[in-house]
C-alpha cells in the first residue's frame, strides 16, 4: 500500500509536469524534532529520555488551481504516510481529498513546529484524533471560516490492515473572527464530530480514549479509558483565540460522549486548556485565514515566553468507566533562531488525580528540550 502511494505521488507529479513545465511549481520540504526529557518522578525508568520525535520529508506541487501535498514520516524506525492531500482551490474555498486532520481542534491543526509546547495539551490529545482519509470542504473570508467533511475512521496507513475500522466520521467546524491591523485578531468558534458505530464485526468492539499527558516519552499513557460495547460517538469543542502585536491567548474546551451498544449508560468525558505567549523579542503572530489556525511569531528571529494550564477529567461514575483525572501547569521559553531553526525549553508540573494509569502514583515535575528544523 505505502509503495503504491509513493508511486502514485510520482505519477501525479510527472503527469502535471507534462501539462506545462512553466506553470508547475514544486517545493521540497523536510523537518526534524529532536527531544530530550528529564524527570524528577523518582522512578528509575523515568529519569530521562531522548528521541528523534519526528523526522519527515515531503513536497508541495502547485499547478493552476491544483495543489498536491505529501509528507512521509521516517522517525522511530518506521515509514508512514503523514499528510497526502490533493487540494482544489476555488474563490474563497478549498476542496481537499486525501489523508490529513479533520477540522476538529484548533491546536491539533497547528503544525508541530509552530506549537507553543512540545505537543498539544493533554485534553487535546485525549479528545482529538489522528489523521483520517476523507474529503473536506473549506470556506473562508475575512470574517468567518466554515468547514465540513466526511472521513473513514482510519488513516491511509491502516486502510485494509488489521487495525482497519469499519465506521465513518462526519466533522464540521465554524469560526467567526475580527481581523485588525498590527497583528490584532479576535477568533471564536467551535466544531462538532459524529462517528458511526462499527459494522461487520463479530463482537461489540472495545473502544478507548487515552492521552499521553505532557510528554509522549514515558512508557504509559497518563489517562486511559476502555469502553466495552462501544457504539457511536458524538463530541464537540469550543475555541477562543486572541492575538496582539506582542501577546496571544488561546483556549479550547472539549466534551465527548461515547454510546454503548448494550444499552448501558454512555461514557462522558471532558477537559480543556488555556495558554498564552508573550514576545520578548519580535512582533506579531502568524495566522492562516484559509484554515483558521495560529502559527509562530511573524518575526524570523524571536523569543517567546509561554504558559499553559490544562484540566482533563476522564472519570465517569455514571457509566462506571474511570479513565483518570489530572491537572498540569507548563511554563517555557521558545527561541526562534531564524525561519528554519528553533529551540524550545519548558517545564511541567502534573497533579495526578484519581484513577490515572498505575504507573503514575504521585504528582511529578519534568523538563523538556527540543531542537527543531523545518524548511
């Protein structure tokens, strides 16, 4: 499957190039994230880690109204297709077909190299999903953004494989915004997503909702809930963003409801975060009006102080499913050396609540360092 996709990419690029060499624009790109984590957790196996968290290569080809994007991940000793999108651009709209993120959670849609911290907040990782194969329609103008799409409940690497899931997802997102000069922006919106029950299964599936927490380097997820007899799922998010020349604040609140095929009580969970950044050096923050997501500072060389508080509750006594509860506070500083290189340093304190994974038996602090490049 993966080799077939790679050959398809080359075929499409070759076909486009035959249509007109002068009109075809191709840009190759790559990025790498090298992470290190040190913890005072007190467990011998959790004192410190380092890893190549992400390494990928890809390209973007543009011909007229058509745009083809492809990224291949090479980290962790595995080869996996990340983004593989064919976009058709119309006036104030985009029709996208392929493998990518559904329009749910502003933070999940931000490029990893532009995140304020090493990874998205605990609540984002719990309630947002990974990439999916499907089709999305995006509409945008100065005052609003609207998107809707239909997806398989699988990314392209799992289609037809052992982990293939026979269900579909429908997701829609809407944003209203007021954009002013000098980097001032007010953005309010939300999204809703519905997933159908799985079909063609011998037994009722056991679903799960989980989150690694503030780091993915520890050997166990911080929060994890198993849902027996899992049926359909309905979830939503409310989002807020404000940016000024030297300051930004961003927040999201999630709620999730997973129905049960056995007639038992549905499983409900919720959580959210609030985070902000202050520029000690540099001015203004990037904002993609086409997809309604914030980015890194506009200034190529910048220094940013960041802070984030997160709360996630995956304990639902009504359904009898207890996935854990936690709070965490993170502080950090980001150095953008230029458009291609960056250094991120942060520390997080986690309050471990009831019924978290048994690996986490007390509150803990950890510090993290990331070296990143992107071009």
